[in-house]
């Protein structure tokens, strides 16, 4: 209740500010976003300042913490009190707000700026299109893989990285024998655990089944889901994970890898931005390898989010809003500032690839070589279902032995969300 009260105060404050700015005409644009960490805040400030200097339009931005943003923006949408623009995650979360009628189509702006020549077709189709129209401008995207400490691996005698599940388990056994916990995970906020579920299901049941589950067309009590959870449980039972994962957040897990307490963590490329900010050097102090194959014949999928910006259905400053959206995707300097500052990959094909360090460059190559780019769990299914699934992952990391019961509870949530039995 205390958290809800704080969120309601935030909503009322923003709702009170936006109408006041509406009186200022097109010299303003109002923006809300969830880029509140140090590096993200610095990068987005730099981008907005450059836009202001070039356009003469003042950006009134209101950052809200990542977790609180998820609830706040939906409360504001329900009350019709949205700012001109706000950052959002591509996928089911954007679809949810589109279906509520609270977002404005960007088709005219897309065509006017020839964005089909700027954004790769795979991202344009998968991340920007909803109900046949463009509703989101991609700003950056990430790839989730294993990011590791090279010194720890070298000390354990590991010079080659696993391409198969058996090789992955063997590597973890070698690390344990050397006295190092193989895997760090900070699942305090639940979402960091989702990448394990995503990859285990994608590498066994495949992308089509996983998409069906995300849409409520398959069941969490299916044997395909149970097998993914059992594989995950085997890793925990073998002692591969740092104890008490739910006591840490993702930066704690990143720190455990950086200081040698653990060898690796399964995380998005934004971890490179975090480590760069601490003075760590790519390749020397951190590196990555892809999630290994498990079953033969399953299409190779990569997992990650696409961060973008959307426009409210009735923006107070529509011209400035669309000009800022166009700037964010077409201006290669803005794209480079964001990619470097956030450890992100750019959705603009014209960005010079030399902006990426060696680790990020190979991550980009890994994405390009994949057969499928899948949104991570909480972006691939509706927000109400995502809450049920994230609860499942948190319960599992607290006590993996009860996963069958957790799956039944999660399927009960799915029935409420999608219907059926």
C-alpha cells in the first residue's frame, strides 16, 4: 500500500505538470522514461541536450525507476494522463497499451523519414508493428548471453567455451573443482531469472512452442515446460549457482563475476555498460559466449529486449513529439551516444560499427547469425501474465524442488488471463 501511494503521488505530480506545459505550445515536449541508472541517465541527458540545441525544443523529461515505471505508466494510461512520449519495451507490453487505445500511430512519421531504410526489417516487423501499424520507435536493443570473467576461466584451465549442454555442464564442474562458483544470479527483482527459462525452453521446445505458451495457446503444465524447469533444477542442485540468488540484484551478480566470486552470469549486453563505467576493459576483464545448444534440430534463437519510445494517442505537442522520435532513430550521433553509454546495440543500419568494442561487436554478430530474435519473457507475454511468470521464477530460485506446484499455480494465472481451462 505504501508503494502504491508513492506511485499515485508520482502520477498526480506528472498529471499536474503536463497540462501546464501544454499551454506553452510546440516549444516543449514531455517525456517519461525508465533510464535512471547513472550511465543511462547521463546518456539520455546528452541525447536530449543535443536535440534541444539543434531544434530549439525543450525536452521536459521525467525519469522513474525501472520497476515503478511498469505500474506508473499503466495507471497514467488508464487515467488518460500520459505525457507526449514515453519509453517502453517492445513486444507484448506495447501491444497491451496499443490495444487500450492509448497510443498514437507513427505510420506517417515513419514514411516521412524513410525509416524502412534505417531500421532492419526484422526489428521493424517484430518490434515496431502492432495491429498493422507502426507504434514504437526502437532506440536500442540488447542480447542476453553468458558474460564471464576471463581471469577466473583461465585460472580454471578453461580456454574453449561450450557449444553443447554437456560441454556447459562439464565446464561448470571444472569451475567447481577449481573452487569457484560457476554462475551468479541476482533475482531480487525477479526479471533477471527469466533468461534461464527463456533459453532452456527455446533450446528444447523451440521458438514456435514458446510463442504459443506466451500467447496462452499452450500450458505451463505441459511436459515441454516441465522439462525446461527440470534442466534448470539440475543446475541448481549441482551447486552451480551462487546461494541466495533472490537476495541480490543484477548489479550484485555482475559484481560477483567482476571480483571473481563467480565465473559468469546470464545477462543482457547492458552489463557491459555497467562494467565499462567501473573501468573494466572488454576482453581483458570481461567477455561473453552464447547460450549453448541443448537439443539437435531446434532453431537457434537469441533473447533480448528492444527499448523504444511511443507517443500517446493525444499528445499535447504532436509536432515536437514526432520530431524528437525521428531524431532518436535517425541521428547517428544520438544512436552512438546511447549504444556506447548503455552497452546497447543500435537499430539504425547507418551507425558506424566501429563504435562497438570487441565484445559488443561479437554480440552483434551472434544476433545477426541467429534464426530467431525472441523478446525476453516479461516482454513476450501480456503484463498480467508476466507477473505470474516472474513470480514462478522467484519461487523457483527460493526452492527449486517445488517447481511442479509452481507451474500449476502459473497455469491458473494463465487461465485467468487468457481463458480456457
